């Protein structure tokens, strides 16, 4: 008797302590279940936005050279330098061209005096028409030679025709360079050109009536897609891949220094691609019976899975049950339950 009375009293005391703890907030909530990592698949994503590998090219590139020969006096830039339009890039020793200009200036001044004297004498009818014409011809010839000497002197300076970055330099100071010999390679990186190959099945999507839209992602900026403008395509397919080379234009990102040669991923968007069959992997299905089955659809707000019935056609083509953008569990469906929280599974290293 006493033992049972003691036990009952102890239980009552424990219950009272529990009530006191709840009233004072001392009893915490049970720990939340950790989210289960799963492989996630987005409905229609593959059909809606095919992805193609591409590469970056400079929007405008120029091999800059002097138009005259001479000794390179100074190279004012190095590889990787950014320059503005009109900036001085390199300079030849102008001594010979300056002396030539001064000589032509003296010849022109003398010819001008002779022409003015001839004009005065001609008006007084003291010289013939031939003498007057000869003086005017000599003046015109010396004027042309002076302009040529002035231009040659100006050609001793190499300036940037547009703003950009110095991709490469080909000469060193004190080196003797010839006319049209490359000195620097200037690339405009404010607008980038994207080159990629488009398979023939997508070539009709480039027709001007309802042309596809493109986005580009730099591999060093994962998840950040930039809008790209269609520039041109080749009408001759690449003999190695039987695909058509296409060029796009994209503004260089502000927070990223994109360089020619960098790899990119190109996505193509077009309404007609939504009509293509989307194949649902067999690993994503459970409780399948004939052309019907179920998948785990992920609620993006809570990351909880919910059982959804789907209709499957030949080859696993989805006929009903999901809409574009729905996320479903792609594998390991048998170990999940209704309302279970999940998170996207990422391989080690983020790959």
C-alpha cells in the first residue's frame, strides 16, 4: 500500500513540475528534423532551355601598327592595361620626319613667295601665262609635299582608335620597326562576342519572324545568366560537328573581368521548345501502374515533398500532372514520406 501511495505521489509531483515548466517556457520544442539531401529535377527545364558550350571573343579587336618605318622610341602600355580612345600607345623617334617636315615647310614658303611675285608681275603683264602657271604649279606641288611630310610626322604616334584592353605587345623600345608591322593588339571588352555552334534542329529558331532568345552564363560566375543579343550566323555548317556557328553580343558584367577565350554556357529560349516531350526518369516514379504513377513534388516555400499523380506516355514522356518549373525528386523516392523536408544534393566540390 505504501509503495503505491509513494509512486502515485511521485507521479503527481512530476506532472506538477512538468506543468510548471510548460507555464514558464522551460520545456523546449522537439528538434526539427534535418532536411534529406535529394537529387532535384526541374520539369521541362531541359526541353525549354537547351545548353551549348561557347567561348568569349572581344567585341572589337585590332592589330595596331605604324604607317611609317622607324625606331621605336617608347612603348607606353603593357599587356593587360586598359586605355581610353585616343590614348597614346607608342611613339617612333620623330627626328628624321621632323627634319623632312621642316625642309618641306621651307620649300613651300619659298614657292609661295615666288607665286605671289608671279601674280603681281602677271597683273602688270610683265610675265607670260606660262611663267605664271609654272609658279602656281610649283606652289601646289610644294603644298602637297608639305602635307605629306606633316602626315608622316603625325604617323610617329600610335593612338587607340577605341577604348579597350591591351591583349598583346609585339615590339620593344629601340627596336627598328617597319610600316604595318604589328605593335600592339587592342581589344574592346566592353561588349563581348560569344561564339558557339548550334545543331541543325535548332537552326529554324533563328528566323527573324520569331527568333529565339539567348542567355549566357560565364563558368566563373555560376548561376548568373546575362541576356545576349543575336548578331549573326554562318550559313555553312562546321564540317566537324555539322552545326552552325552563331555569334551573340553581350555587355561585359560590371563585377567580373571577362577575357577572350573564357568558356561560357549558352541557353536558347523559344516558345516552341515547350511543346517538346519531356522525359521523366524512371527513378523519379513510384507506385507506377501502367501509364500512371506518382512523383514527389517539392514545395519551394517549405522544401517539403508531396505525392503527386502523373500520367506517363511512351518512353516515359510526361503527359499530365506537372507544369513547367515544378521541382521533383529524381532518385531515392522510396525512402521519402509525405511532408518530409529535403534539400538539393550537391556533389563534393560543388560539381
